[in-house]
């Protein structure tokens, strides 16, 4: 774990990032970006969310440094900028899988 001093200001910044990740729509967008770069239109098609909604979430994720963007011709492409976000999601998925297995084992006995 990082040796960052957990001052009230730092804790606020951490909480802000966890709050952003607490939104299922943003997690769905991040999951799509984990698979590679996407345009807003592609994310709209793949998630089923409206264009304005996807754009709003991408703006917030970009402002927090979770995603990077660049323009190529008429399109803006997005990709994960911080692989730590993917690792954090992987840790949580592993935890949920372990809990699910434990429940199944308990119910089977």
C-alpha cells in the first residue's frame, strides 16, 4: 500500500474517486474501455445508454484521470488511462466470486 499520508484532504480525494466508481453505468463504460479504445457512438451502442449520458460519464471519468481521450478526424476516442482502475475492479470481482462460492458451499451442506 502507498505511504500517502491520509489527511482529510487526501481522504476527500479518495472518496471522490470511489464515489465515481460506485455508479454502475460508469463501471459498465469502464468495462467496455477495458477491452480497447471506443468512440462515444460505440459506447452508446454497446451499453444501451443515451449519448448525453455516456458523454457525461466519460467527462467525469476523464476529469478524474480514469480515461484518456484523443481526437482523430471527426471522432473522439476513449481508452483507460489508469490500469489501476481495472485492477481495482478485478479485485472486487474476485472478492464477489469468492463470496458466491462460499454461499453455494454453505447452502449445499
